[in-house]
C-alpha cells in the first residue's frame, strides 16, 4: 500500500490540497458562488452584497487553509527516532499506562492542533503497523486528559525495526468530528508518509517506551514529519 500520493490539486512544488478537502472545497465554492450571485442581483444597498462577499472570501480562505497539505521529507537520522505526527503544540508529557497496544508503562507525548494548523497526520517512526482500531466516543475538548480515553479516537500500533512498540492515537475534539485513518495492519510505516487526517482541530497522543529520551518541552510548537519528539532506547524491553 503506497500512502505517498495522498493529495490532489497541485498548487506549487511544496504544497497540495489534501484529498480529504477536495470535495468540501468544490461544494463550498459552488454554494458561496450561488449565494453571492443572488445577493448581487437582488440585494440593495450595494453594501450588503459587498459585506457578504467579504465574509464568503474569509470563510473559504479559512477552509482552504485548513486542508493545505505541505510536502515534507525528514532529513535527519531515522534509527531509533520518533518524529512529531502533526503540526501543533505539545500539551502533555507524562508517564502513564497504555493498555491497548503497548500494554504497559509508557511516556505519553500529546500535541494539540488548532483549526489553523495543518491537519494531516504523519507516521512518527519507520516500522511495521501491527495494530489499528477505531473507537466511538464523545467529543470533549481535546485539551482534557480524559479525551484520550473517552473521545472518538483511532489507535495505531507500530513496531520499529529495533523491536520497540509505539502507540499513536488520533483523538477527536469538540470541533473535530471525523477521524480518517489510512494505516492498516501490515502496512510499512514511513516517517514521510501519512497515517491519517483529523478534520477541524483535535490532538494526537504518542505513547513511547518509558526509557525513551524526550526531545521536546511542554508548550513547544511542532511540525508534523519534521520535529523530533524522542529518541528510543536501542533495545526493546523484554
């Protein structure tokens, strides 16, 4: 399964529009065009259709910006490295227990995405996808700790070439009502490829072995597919 060709509508060499947004943008453009055409034909004074056109342009620009999809290639060392899956801000770094894939103690690193961030989700490490599950749930604010276990979410388990197990959890938020997961069990995970997409905000949790070296701090801004999050121990735990 090749996940590299995930976008459409080439804009310029380092940016595309994500395929998840193509139909939405076309439909929204058609709706706004018809609305504004009607406004300019029947509404008076002229300030009303002008105001509507401005609002429409801002609205379309916001949605267009949300579905942008930059082309990225990680240039650093890959062995034992974990890279941020998303653009956003680090909101959680803590020791916890991950009971779905790692099934043991782990370090959780969570990155929150605002509606202004790129919302494509990259694989955090090279390896093999061993586990994929989608869970229905609530749509609490993604900032809340209980969102990781109570919200709509998808869990992806990856085993690295050195045998380390990493859990990636896509978590829906109050605005993000749709999680898209491309990763499937048996896929090859590649840092330069997308594992999924979350629409309109939310967060991604990454669970790492407890003796991993964390390379980010709370509040730090990350870029998906580019910012190193952690360095894994060289040997997997027995």
